[in-house]
């Protein structure tokens, strides 16, 4: 008879870890041709004293990005996505927009997790920046080194019996947060680079952990690239103000370069739209950037809000 087990780790192509009384590594049966993901529920069968994964139970959702070889599926059956970002030099709105777009596509609930809030007294400004860029987003402040920031605040977004996942660049402190939730320092963490606060890709594979209250959490390695299809409708969700505005350009296929009646250029020139945001929007849509198009050439050296904030510490 088939038994169903959760996949907690994937090793190479055919070997998966499942959650029995003890974690166990088993092979995929030849008839299972689809790639197994962390978080999958697997039908397993005993054949000649050996347990094999034979089938993947229908997934409720998947998280995916595009990489050089096409769609890459990262995890399955996830209820809550914590997009982790630290309040230091590694804070990068463009990267967060990409994480947010892939997170939204999965249909899971999303919560931005500002990590390392012990590092700056301006952490609320980082929170404001996130709320400004991601309208209705939930944002929490955490630190594993300062008890003023209680990391169990994450439980407000994540119910019993649900699966959550940490995504975010290398070094933002995903595994450190998980060690706190596990109340056990079992996951390796490593210092970040001094010059730019980037991580060292310490976690190298996705792994699902069980917390004692029946919540599950998947730790992931920081992604080196977050590819998104230019037709992903969540681009318009993140940049809804620009997407709305450009409908009023005189030409429906306006490239916002030098067309008469371009409301996007007008909004940039009047200061109503942030030029860097428009650049990021066009880039995600696979279009040429604005920089070389603007009538007044390269914009004056206005510093972005993020740059100003980083300088303040
Ligand atoms: N100041 C401060 N440092 C932290 C905090 N959380 C993590 N760190 C440090 O940040 C560094 C990276 O932490 P990790 O937990 O390994 O980061 P990660 O996101 O898992 O990184 P990858 O596994 O490479 O994706 C370590 O030196 C941690 O001690 C925090 O709340 N405050
Ligand atoms: Mg890690
Ligand atoms: Zn236009």
C-alpha cells in the first residue's frame, strides 16, 4: 500500500529525503520522472524491502524563477513567504521587487522580514520604504541579537500546520532566524563580507524543518539571480501607478522615449514619478531603459532614498 511522506530535502536528481519517524533518504522510482521539490508530498511504495518515491501528490502551489535553462521550480506547497532583507548595505529595492514578484506568482501570503534591526536606529525608515514600494505589504522587524525584536513575531503571519519559506539574498540572516525559531543552533551560518555586506552562500540547498508546534519552514540559499518573465502580470501589480499612468500616453505602444503626449516622461520631469522606478519597471518589461532617452540627458545626481538612508546608519 502507498504511504505519503513530505519531502524535506532533495539530493541530486533521484535521491530525496522524507520525513518518517526519523528523516530518511530514499530513491525516486523509475516511473517518477517529474522533478521532486522540497515541500512535495510523495506517494511511496515498498518494493523488495526498499522504499521508493513513486508519485508526487498534486501540489497546491510552487515557487519558481527563470534561470538560464528556463523555469526553475524552487519549492512546493508553501503557505507563507518571508522575504528577508537586512537593514544594511545589502538592502536593494530592485532585488526585493523581483523576490516579491516571484512570491506573488506562487499565490502564497507574503511578509517582508527586516533582519538585523540591531544595526541601525533607522529601521522604521526601511519599513516605510518597503511599505511605499509594496503598497499593502506586511513588514516585520527582527534581530537575532537584540531581544527588543522578538523573532516569534513571524508566527502572526503563519498558522499551525502551515509551511513557510525564507527567501532573500545570501547573508541576510535567514538561517540565523531559523536557528532561533528551532531553539537550536543546528544550521550553519557565516559572517558577511565587510566591503558590501553581502553573504558567502553558506546554505547550499533547500531544506524543510519542522518546528515543535506543527509549523514547517524551508530554509533556502540566497539566489544569485532572480529571473522573471516580462509578461508576468505581477510586474504591473508592483508598479501599478506607472502601469495605470502609461495608459494615458497618446500612443498605446508608447516607449516613453520622445513621443509627443507621453505622460510618463511628463510625470518624471514634474517629479511625480521616480525615474529610477520607471527604469526598473521598463527593465522588468524587457524594454529599453530611460536614461539615454530623457530629453535632459542623464538626470541630475539626485540621490535615491535608499542611498540616503544607508549613509545615515
Ligand atoms: N547584527 C546582526 N547580524 C546578524 C543577524 N542575523 C544574522 N546575522 C549575521 O549575518 C551573517 C549571515 O547570517 P546567515 O544566517 O548565515 O545568513 P543567510 O541568509 O542564511 O545566508 P546564506 O545561507 O548564505 O543564504 C552571520 O554572520 C550572522 O551572525 C542579526 O539579527 N543582527
Ligand atoms: Mg543560510
Ligand atoms: Zn509614454
